[in-house]
């Protein structure tokens, strides 16, 4: 009796395992594996991870702006930066030896994406050069090195103009002071009375 009961229970268990295996196999064949994974903890984890990645990408793309934004000479810098895309050498030549240029590709990638949208020539240049002639990271390092040169040049020009303006104001105030001194009537030197008396005698 016990033997018959044990064989019947084993038979039922093996049948249910076989059924489960068949349904999983059928789901995989039909491409419904995602629906099975979605119902597990792994599925929840994958959903959360995808959501996080999308949030990070939107934050980066929102935060990224072209390099000329918030500059003193915005239009001039924009024209100079857009002109970089016309010459292949700007992307193929590395920064000179001994120059300290810190470039973090992950940090600059959102700005690079924005620049690809802003500058069609840059987009074409990247299509032509990467990866045939230069690696992606090197392409962007060389590009952003030249962008930094343009921005530094603009800052130096603005600083020089500011110093000239301060110098002109100082000269102007000096000129005004000297004009004031000229308009004030100078004091007459004291004349001794004795000398005048002697001359009259």
C-alpha cells in the first residue's frame, strides 16, 4: 500500500515538473521569456535599472549646453568653435607635448552630443574620421582641446579690454583733476611792502 502511494505521488510530482518545464520551453520558443522574467525579482531589478539609466541620460542631456553659452563674447566664440569643424587637422592632431590638458570623456560626452546636434559639419567629420583614422575618445579630446583654447583666448581678450577700460578711467580722472587745478586761480605770491616803498622814494 505504501509502495503504491509513493509511486503515485512520485508520478504526480514528475508530471507537474514536466508540465512546468514544457510551459517554460514553450514560452522561450514563443519569445515570452520577458513575461516570465518580469514576474521575478530579476525583472523588478531590470526595470529599476532601466529607469535609473534613463533618468541619468535625461539629466545629463538637460545639463549639457554648448561651450559658448554664458561667455562674454558668445557670438564670436560660437563662430570660432563652429569653424573648427571645417579642418580635419583639428581632430587628428594631438595637443602639443608638455601641455597639461585634462580631458574626461565620460564627463564631456553629453556636451559632445549637444555639439553634434548644433554643428552639422562636426557630425560629418566624426562620421568620416571615427574609427577609420582616429578613435572616438581621441577625436573628442583633440576637439575639446581646441575649444578650450578658443575660450581661454576670449577670456584673455575680455580681461585685457577690462584692464584698458580701468586704465582709461584712471587717466580720465587724472585729466579732470589737472583741469580743476588749472581753473582754480593760483594764489598771488606775497609781496613785501618795504620794497615798494623804496622804489617810490
